[in-house]
C-alpha cells in the first residue's frame, strides 16, 4: 500500500523532470549552525528544521546531544536506506526489514591539531544493510541495495571529492 504511493510519486516526479529537465536542478535547504553554549550548536533550516550538536566531555563539550560526525553517519544511513526503500517500492518489493548501520573510526589528533600529518576526517565509513522481503530473492535484494547505494545523494557526495568553500564575514 505504501509502496504504491511511493511508486506513483516517483513516477510523477520522473515524468515532470523528463518533460522539463530544468526541474531536476534544485537549491537545497541551507543549514545554519549557531553557537549556544560551550560547544553546543543549534542548527536550523529555513523551513523549521532543527537539531542540536555537541562534542563529548573529553574535548570540552557537554556530551548531551549528537556529535556532528554522528549526524553525518546518520545522514548516510538514512539517505541510503531511503534510496533502497524507494527502489524497492519502484520494482514492487515489499520490505519486511530494512536497517542500515553506518560505522567509522576517528583519530582525534587531527581534530585537536596535535599532528598536522593526521587528518580530522572520519576514517573508513562502512555501511551494513540488513534487509528482508518475503516477495524477493537474495539477488533482487542485493540489486536494490546496490542501486540504493549508487543513488543515495549523501553516499554519492561522500564518495566524490566535491569542492567546499568557506566565506568569512567578520562583524
């Protein structure tokens, strides 16, 4: 039932974009992080989106809300799961279970500036997909997982070396 609604929405979006490819390009909602206290930040978007981040106590934070790196892993997990679920709906597979776990490692020497040879980047992002559907074969499930990974905007962004810019406004 939900799969049909998802499939129809995807079909309608595909038809609109095929008819007018300019509709495919959209500006994504911005995220604005504002320092609240110590290392706690309030992150808001233009449509009421909101989340807080903090760092662990060991580096001066309060540790009471998610760390920014965890939100990155959460974004990868949820975006990949969404793409998999969309593909499953598109091809008529009813998922009984879908869970995406994303793990990584860090070397805090990079974050703390203790060794300029050590990057602050997360190390070895790994997504593990737990999936089950009674109306699909193992090969079909593997196919939609591969498709979802290949079409997840967050996964694709992390795999490509995109240019990032920083502009400073001193007030």
